[in-house]
């Protein structure tokens, strides 16, 4: 009995010692506040990396400041315009046309990447010889730097390039298609380049979703005589739906920023046919030297993308709510 009392008193003494330690050296009575202090540097870093640049951009967008006008950026208040950049932006047809071109390119490229990625993912569900080698080959384009990929396709789509040479050999005629100087073919060339590079990403995400489907359920459905479409609709799709939503949202948001391949292949031409929003903002900021106007355009794009992403993720949030219920 005395030994148990001695052990209890030692444990109580240890707890009191720990409390005194936190209070003396940290100035806190419990470890909860101490853990909050540990994550404070990360929070400050987040503020410095995200919030501060955002506030700075909003501040500059409300002025007409540019490096060529003299002064540093925090003195932009000397060129305060009370939102004239936004008023001009909403009347700028070039800005809205660049958004439309971006939507067209992304609206064609991303669905095709999804279809091709899903088709290839189905092929990799079965075991076959050399599967690991083919897996590496398919993922290789995703590892290529976008600028390098853009230069590759710039060379491929030259009038005297390999694409026209292959078509000439197939048809037996001399093919000289102006891929990068034609209004519509230039858009097609950019889409092909984007599909080549980013289909592997869709394939990788969708394959992980397909592998999450229980194999015993698929075998049971096959024994019961279910067709491929029935297995996909009633077994695979309910499990894959969150993965598909995330894959499409992430890819759409990333594709909206397409820049490298377009700048190297067409530089936004011909006649602005491939001038996406990123190319438009680059020209405004670094060619026309209108930094404040480019900042206003960036804020508008940020608001639009936030609204689109919020609505796009609603099916996923609704699915989670149903699961919780």
C-alpha cells in the first residue's frame, strides 16, 4: 500500500514539474498553446507567400503605376486611379477574347485528355508482358519541361518538318501544311501539344481510381453476366467519381495557365488566334509595361477561377455529405 502511494506521489510530482517547465520556459500552462506557437512560423510564411502578394497586387491594380513611371511599388498611391483599370478592363475586347480562346483550347484539350487517359487506364488493368516498360513510356511526356515540349512541337509542325514529311510519304504527294501560321490549324497544333504532354497525368489519376474498385465485386458481376458498360456504370463510376472530379478540376485549373508551349510555338499568333489569357497578360505586363493593368486582369481572373472551382467541387462535397449521412 505504501509503495502504491509512493508511486502516485512521484507521478504527481512529475506532472507538477512538467507544468512548471511549460510555465517557466514557455510561459504557458499547457502544451496546446505551445503547439500553436510551433505552427506560427508556417502561418507567417503562408501570409508572406500568399496573402501579402495578393494584397500588393490589389493595391497596384488600383493605380496606374509602372516601373517606367519612376518610384518604387509602395509609392503607387501617387498614381491612384480609383479602379480605372477595372473599368477599362471590362471594356477591353482583347481581354475577353483571350479568355474565350483559353476556354476553347482548354474545353477541347482537357476532355480529350480525360477520354484518352481513361482508355489507356482500362488497358493497364490487365497484366501483360512489358507492362512496366510501357507504363514508363506513357508517363514520359508528363516529365518533359513544358518549354521543351513547346519547342519540340514547334519543330514538328514546321512546313518542312517531320509531320508534313510523314504525311507526304503516306499520301505520295508533297504536303506543305502551314500548321503554325494558319488561324485554325495553329489552335489545333497547340491542343495536340497539350494533349500529348498531359494525357499521362489523367491516365495516372484515373488508373489509381480504377485500381480502387474491389476486384471481387467485378468478378461477381462478370459471373452474373453484367456487360462492361453495366460494370462501369454501377461499380466503377460510383467509386471513381470523386477521383474524376478532382482530376478534371485540377487539370482545368492548370490548363487555364497554358503559356510555355504557346509562346514557343506561335507566340500568340497568327493574328492573336492562340493568344490565351496568360499570353495576353504577359504582353500587357512585359511588352506594353502596364503592370497595374495586368494586376487588375489577374485579380479578375482569380475571382472567376475561384467561382468556377467552387461550383465544380460541389458534386464532390455533396457526395461527402451523403457518405457522412
